[in-house]
């Protein structure tokens, strides 16, 4: 079994922090950046554990449209384009785009959230 990449670890760690905040405060109290990371975590969970996005939809049915909206709001073109794809296309291209998506999202992390892990 391959060791997780830095970006896989980042999604898991940031995702965990955001999942805890969501449980305490509700999804509506997440920032757009946190909502986007949560949606990426949901997509990543589905792709790595089931090999598709159906499992992701079982966790959070609107993950793809919310990610698309948040990426647009945060001016993240690659992430917006990726989550705007048809589900089957995103499934096909997910792992090829994963590191670039993570890097783009990381670059938009609000200063006040950095280093909280």
C-alpha cells in the first residue's frame, strides 16, 4: 500500500478540523474556504474508498455544486472547472487533478485559519 501524499494528508487533517467545526456550529457557519475543503474531503473520501463519487453524494449530496460555487467565489479557476465537470468526467480526471486542486485551494487559505492544525 502506498503512503499518502502530502496533499492527501492535508485533506484528511484540514477536513477533520472542518468536520469538527461543522458538527459544533453547522455547515452554514463554515467560511466559503472551509466549505470548499469539506467538499473536497467528501469527494476524496468517495474516490479513494469507493472509486467513484456516488459515495461522496451519499455523504453530502450537494458537495459538487457547493464546491463549484465556493471555488468561483474564491476565484480558483482550476478547482471551479473541475467541480463543474459532469460527475463521470470528474471521476475520470480526479486523481490527475488532485494535487493541483489542493495546491490551488491551499493558496487561498485565509490567514486566520493557517497553522490551526
